[in-house]
C-alpha cells in the first residue's frame, strides 16, 4: 500500500462510521414518535412567559443517558468478546 492511500483509508472509515451514526440517529428520531411519554417525564421542565417558552428535558436526558450507556457497554463487551 502506498503512503498516500493510508490517509484516504482512515478518512473513508471515519465517513462510514459518521454515516452509520447519522442513519441510526435518524432511525431513532423516526421511532421517537412511538414513545409519546418521552419528553413528559418527571424532571422535564416547561416554562412559558409572555416573551417565549423554555423547555429543559432533564429527566428524559438522564433516562436516555443511562439507557445508551448500558447499551454501549453491552455492545463493547460483546465486540471485545
């Protein structure tokens, strides 16, 4: 393999991983419609005033963080096997 091909291979791998990540994220966004309680958990704060609204989904962020951390750890455990 020539020296000029090595950076192209790493860039290609990064682009594939980024594309797969975006595809997974898009799929999750499409599936989020099936979970109407997501965003209405205890700890999700809504403020509405005369000049606008503020929404802080703290409870949802904590739940998603825990679920994604467990999922990622299981996948890495399986991958390292």
